[in-house]
């Protein structure tokens, strides 16, 4: 039989296929080893870096923030601990419901809304994340703080049952606290903390991280770098889901340095309390008294002993993150802008308190220091009559008496004659003794205090008048034609006044007119100063003409070693103030308190603490008068200057002077 279709085995064909397969395998191994060699020899660094970035994460460990202390060591800002309940991120990642079931049980124990806890499981910026501060703005590699400030006993009951509350932990974390020693508020001095912004985190120096709290106002902002310390860094290993699996390396944080200030808590408390008390009393007399500020300076050093502002707020409201409701309450129009410091950030017409500088200026203009000047009930310049305060006439008097009774017309006269002598409308700022004198005392520029947000105030000289007119002339001239119909609907008299003012300014608003000079010399018109600036000026009057830069920070101290580092004092300069002129002005300011416009407020003041000062009552268009009182004591050996201003507070002797007296009574008790 013949087998059809069956071929005999061919050994040579089988061997050929085997050799071909072997060649392919060999080629693959060559390619593989070649690639391995390339990776090892030429791409090692790149792959190592990639492996590190894929498998590890760096977690920033914030440093404990330094304290802020008064000059005796009382804490004005320090740290406490808050109980925080955390949840491991893997619980959220591995659960089908985003950890809702676990957090529902946790919320029931803590008596917190479950939605509040769930909101914290979202990183700020993620899709569907609630807005800050509800979302979590911290690192995604740390346990999620789902609830803070909780009752410790309730929180600890959670960790006793890990079977019911998997991934839940409890820890005590440091938080900022403002303990208010002796009832001190000092919110505008201390400031507050806020989360770092994206811009701060992206800064080239890399000092601030996304988890940092940064000073946002006051001393917290000014000395933020010193107080914040140096954060620690922990490198952790993570799995492909980004969950932590272990610790690779760790560097401990370095705590921030303590800041010792020049603030005396007892004087600060007295300043705050007297400011609130007398503003309340002014309201009971029918004055709005909507805001006020007070500053106490050490004349010999320039250090700030106290600084108060009203309205104020509780600085603890920022601790742990301010809520949207609380922030809205602080920024509402009806709140009176409590975040603004009236001591350093708000400028107002200083009124007659400026006369203490106008006397030296008048002497520099050629008027005899001990001359006799006419104090009439009014003084006429051109077609306008400038009234004396309460239109009272005192007849021929000296500058000394003019300070004592606060006569305006004496100063109108010397200002007008000086304006004429300078060439009238063709005069120059550089030759104007009234402008150069107040600038020499530091008005019209920031004092340089170590606090943010300071106002420079305003000295309306010839250059300022021209600049403002250039900027506003188009609108002013338009109003000179159209008037103020929107105002006329409710207040025709005011609309008529504004129209008259617009016509005048459209025609000659760039000129420094005789009326401007008259207003300037008594601290009215467009002149604006802060209580701090006036306090610095009066400290210079009392201290023989030395203008000192005010300072709050005295030294920083390492909390571990106790090593202190002194904060340098600011620059000083001496004003042009002859000894006889200084003595004359000082004598006049003493008379104000003994027998003048400030006598009533200081009646019965202990004789071992003689006070010198000056009242001021500033007229403000559309508002009630601003009350001022500037003073220093003891007169015989000046140590402290006190500056007080109350917006819409009425007469300076009635509202501001009693505040100053209470402050002086507190200063009198300090060691001498």
C-alpha cells in the first residue's frame, strides 16, 4: 500500500527553525542588556529623581510661633492647644461613600453637623470643594483635621473604639491666643494671622509654605519672620494612591523668637477703658463719637507705652480661621471699620493743637515772641470773615495767653501777614515758616513706627494744592456747571454750598490763598494728622526739640536659650527750636491745664504729676466736631506724651481731655 500525503521527517528543517528562534531570543537579550546599560550609565540620575518624586512626599511641620509680651513680660499674644479630631486620608480614598458613614458616627459623638466634617475632607481647589475656610487648605499628605476645638473628653472616646471609628485620631495642636492681661484688647497693635496666599507660597525664597499662618496686621505682620520661626520637614513614603506608608527622614522645627514690646499692660488697659468710657459719655450728650484713638509715648526714648483704637474687635476671632459670618460682621458698613487703627492709620484735622507749632513758626516769620496781638471775635481776609472759637474776643493778648484760651484770630493775623510778606499767591513753600516748621516736626509724612498701615497725613502746601487741582479740575469744573442735583433732593443747603465751592475751586483751586494760610495755622481746612504724629510732635516740644521715631518692639528673645537681641531704635533729628521759644510754649501749654481750656478736666489732679497740654476742636464739613487733647507730664521733668482724638466727639476739653487725664493717672503709678 502506498501512503499518500505523508512526508518523511526532515531533520534539517527542524534544526533551522530552532536556530532562528535562538537568534531572536539572543537579539532580544542584547537589546535588553543594552537598554539596561543605557539606563545605568546615562539616565541613572533622571530615573532616581523620578522615583523619589513618585514615591516620597515632603511634609512641612510648622514651628511654634513666638509670643508677644508687654515690657514686664505679660503675654499679649501666646499659644495654647486645641483638641483636633483627624481622619486618615486612606479612609476617604478606600470607602465607597467618601467616609460619610464613619464621619456620621463621629459627628454624632462630637455634636457637630456631619456636613461640616465632610466638607473638610475636600482639599481647597479640588472639583466640588466648598469655599474656604470650609475646605481643607493644608497638605494632602497629612491626616485631615475634620473638627477642631472639640471637647477633649468627647474626642478621646473616639479613639477608644477603633473598630467603630477606623482611621480616626485625636491630637493637641498649637493655636494662637490673645489672653488679654488686665483686660487689654490691643487688637490693632497685635494684629492677627491668616493662611498663606498662593503668591506668598510661590515666592522665590521658599520661606512660606501652604500650611503656614502669616501675620496680616499689627506686630504679627511687622515681625512675622521673627515670630514664625523655621518649620521642620518630614519626608514620607507614599503608595500610588498618595497615601502615606512610612517616614523616610525628619528635621525638627525651630520655634519662633518671643517679641518683647514697650507696651505697659496697665497703661494700655487704662487707655482703652477711658477711650470707651468717654466716647460713651459723649454719645449720651448727643455727640456721635463714632471713633477714636489714643497714643502714649515715652519722650526720652520714643517707645510706645500704649496705643488704643475704637471701635475695635476681639483678635481671638481669627484663631483657627475666621468664619464667613464673622468676617462679614467685621467688614459691614455699620461696623465702623473696626480693622482700621485710629491711632496710626486715620488722619484728621488737628485743630488748635497745632498752635503749639504755630507759635515757633510765627516767631520765625518775624513776630516778637513776647509781643502783644489783637484777639478779636473775628478776622476779615478779603470778603470773608474768619471767626474766633465761639466768637469770643479777648482784646490785646500775648501768644502765651492765645495758647491758654485758644484764640484763633491772633493766629489768623500772623498767618495772613506772613502770606502777604511771602508774595501772596506767588509765595513758595520752601520759604513759608508755617509749612517748614510743621514738616520739621514730622507732620505730613509717616513717623516710621514699626507697625504696618501707617497714614502719612496731609500738609496742604502749595505743591499739594496744585497737584490736587490738576487731578480733579475736570470734574470740579463740570460740577461748577451742573451742580449737585442728587444732593439737592435731600439737602438743598449742602448742595448750594458744594456748588459754590466747585465754582471757586474751578477758577482758582490750584492757588494757595490767604484763606488757606489762615486755616492752616490753626490746624483746619485740609490739614490732616494722626494721633501718633501729633504725639511725636508734642514729645519733641517737651523734649527740647528732639523728634524720635516711635517704636513698639524692644527686643526678641530665643525661647530655648533665653538669648536676647535688641531691636535698634529708629532715627532721630533735632528741629529748629530755640530754648527761649521752647520754654515759652511749654509755659503756655501748662497754663492751658491750670487755668485755660483744659482746666476743668484736670481739676484736682495730684500736684506730684503736673500736666501740660492743649485742647483742639476741629470743624469737619458734614459732621460734628473732632475732639483733641495733646499733653505731656510731668511738666517739671517730661517723661510721657499723650495724644487723644475722638471723631465727632465735640469739644476737646469736654471729651478728649478727660480721656487724657485717666491715662495720666495710670502713668503716675508707674515706677519713676
